[in-house]
C-alpha cells in the first residue's frame, strides 16, 4: 500500500525519537525551515507524537517556560507510547 510505504519511509527518515528531541526547538521557533517541514509531516502522521506535543504545550502554558523539571514531569503514558512506537519500528525482524 502506497500510504503505508510513505509512512514507513517518513518514520525512518524522521523517527519519533528525533521528534521528541526537537520539540523544544519547534516550540521556541528556532528550528530551521527544512527540519520544520519534516517535523510537521511527522506530526501529521503520528498519533503518539501529537499527544506528546499537546502535553508539552500544556506544560509550557502552565509554567510559562520550559525547564528540565517540566520535561521530566511529562505524563508517563505519552512517553511510554512513544517508546513503544519507536521500538516497533526499530526491532530487527
Ligand atoms: Zn512520532
């Protein structure tokens, strides 16, 4: 299926772990345009990262700024979903 192929390529080129690392840059607006395009594309396709970004945003709105403690206090569930998605795509078969 074409859509599935595209999806798998997208995840390989821009995996969830990269997304999570780049969230701060994205929200601060310091991300280069080329990466932003790939970030947005990943976001559109990946439900786990949508949840992650949403919760990250809420944390920032609550605190007014991003701190290490904020990142660490992100809900476990979102993190676990991400880790699981990541594991699925990268487990050798
Ligand atoms: Zn993702």
